[in-house]
C-alpha cells in the first residue's frame, strides 16, 4: 500500500498517480489486482450504486458500509473516503466523522471546498486530508466547467495554495480548464488528481462505472468508457435466461 509520503514522492519524481472509484468488495478486489495507486470511495456512489439524483442524498451510514466493503476487497491499496454532504459542516463533527471513516478502513478522507477550519482540525489530529476544488457536486447548481473566468481561475488557484499550506496532501481538481490544472500542479506541493482537468495533473481519477461502461446513461465529456460492461452484462444475463428456459423438467 502506498503511504502518503510514497504518493508525494511520486509527484516529486514525476510519476503519474492512478485513482479510480470503487464502492464494494468485488470491484475493490478488481481495482487492487489491477494495481491502481488509490481507490476513492466517492460519494458518487449515491448516483451509480443507489440511483439517487444527487450526492447530497447519502450520509455517513452509507459511506461507512461501502468503505468497509472496499477495505475488505482491497486491503493493500490506499483508500480515500469521501466525507458526505454536511458530515463536515463544522470542525468537531468533521473530526468525529473522519475518525469513523478511518476506522472503517480509509487511509485518508476527501472533502469538497475550502473549509479551512475543518481542514486545520483534521490535519492537527493526524488525519490525512484530500481536498476537492473546481466543480463541487455536493453544492453545484449545474455540472458545467468552472474556472474559465479569470476571477474564478484566480480563486481556485488561491484555494489550492491555501489548502496546501494547511497540510492537505492531495487535491482532486474537477472539471476545470486544462491550463488551470497545469498551473495548480506546477505551483503547489500537494498532489493534484484531475477529473476533467486536462492531462497535466499529477494523476487522474475516474468513476469506475464510466471506465468500465457499466451504465447506459450519459457519460461526462472527459470520461470515455474503456469497456462495455453494461452490454456484456445484459448479454450474459440473456444467455443465462435462455439456459434456464431451455432446461427440460
Ligand atoms: O465522488 C466521486 O466519485 C468523486 C470524483 C468525481 C472525484 O468525488
């Protein structure tokens, strides 16, 4: 398992870092066998696993169940767990909840936005923290790219610098212009992991269901599937049904 220091060393020696989401035992096992650097138990599980329309709909209870399952499936991989909506609304609550996620098997926790007091408190209590800037699905009103306007660009850059200063070791940058992803990567010591942030970040993360083509819905412009698990699955189940129907009594 890669420690925080080993991950930082990858940035320092210009080695790319791979991260993928996983939410359960079976797929965590698959991700570990594929030797991904980090698994994110993302709150995107609200959408892709539970069928909710927003990540705001899941809470700590679900995050703990899924984190435990992933930790069982990938005991040798660095697991990052998302702090769900409102679980980090103040420093005391965030610390309690982050400790629960670590106990469930996460090695670090990720939280959206520049919540400075929360981050300070977690870091002071030896919790490894991953930031998340750019598009913030828990509070965004739409899923358009952010950081195009010069003022917005400057704000995201400043927040990345601030988070790094507070001790965040890694920052997920979601749906921002490639140039901004590159600028942040060059200017901060924290590792940058992009999702729709161009090719110049220290690493990349994608949602497992997008990578494997596990759904027949809309794919984000930055996530073309590498496989077609959805069609394969439908076909496999059809073959099973045929075999059941063709068995004589
Ligand atoms: O929840 C998630 O899957 C995420 C990624 C989009 C980075 O936060």
